[in-house]
C-alpha cells in the first residue's frame, strides 16, 4: 500500500503520507530520477535510508509531478525547486510524509509505539509536564505529540547551526486532547516570543504534527 493519505487544505497547502511497504527496487521502478537525484541516491549506503529517500521522492511526484526536486540549504533545511512553495519532510522506517505550503512549514512523524518517557525531563520543563498532566481528556500520546511539536517547530525555524534548546526555548502552552487536533506552542529566539498552533494527525500506527506560519 504505497500512497496512504493525501490531505488538501483550504489554504492550498497539502500533506501527503506514504506507507513504505515496498523494497528499494520496487520504489525505483515507480519513479524516474534526474541526474542530480541519481547522484544524491548514490551517496546513501543503508537500505532503510535508501527506501525512505525513494518513498519521499515517489510521494513528492504524486503531489506535484515531475520537474521539482528537494534541494537543501547550508543549514540542512529543504527547499523545493522550481516553485515558491515551502516544503518539510519527515519519515520513519515505515512511513514518509511531505507537506507543501505557501508559508514556512515544519512537520514531524513518529511511530505511535515510540516511547519518549525516558527523555521527557530533557525536552519538557517541569511546568510543561504539569500542563500536560492537567489537561482535561488528555491524549494518550500527549508526550509523543509534544516531542513531535518541538521537532516540527525546530524544522519550521530551520536555523541549522544556531542551537535551539527544546526545553528552554520552546514551551508547550497547553496539551493535546483526545478529542482535539491542535495545541499551542511558543518559540523564544533573539528576545522575541512567537506562539504557534501545533496541528496533529493521529492514526493507528503513527502520529504527525505540522506547524505553519500563523
């Protein structure tokens, strides 16, 4: 089952999710790569990384067609060639996600069975932990969603070499609930505090959070 889900938004943004059930050879047969993409693929050595890379390109072709490639800024932030749209990418061993937006965007996808409990004190302050624990009807994956939100916000910022402290520069202002699909998160950089809405998508086997400009 390759293309799992395509979610269009009224804003014109699009979120695509691919279930990686194919081998690298099968994925290669689904796409014609440019010379630049062939060169990029040749630098990869691990099978999982190769299948994730190919699945991401297969998904991108479904979303925008040929003629667009993923290039990278010196910071590591991705750009989509031949368009003014912004792009963000995330993947696990079994899923790949791409979001295209008219404004800066960041997404993070994680397996739902991933546990972040051992590292909660490293990325959530005591105040944030209390916020998550005090939410009415908290989402059962609230800590994982909080992690995804901070990863997505880090990708949105795209500063690369500039260090952002997940625990001190970002703050979960309210937690995800079992009935909602968005919660607020802030980013403090260069003396300026910005508040964003972390939108979340939860499925049986994965969770995904995306952040776009307010």
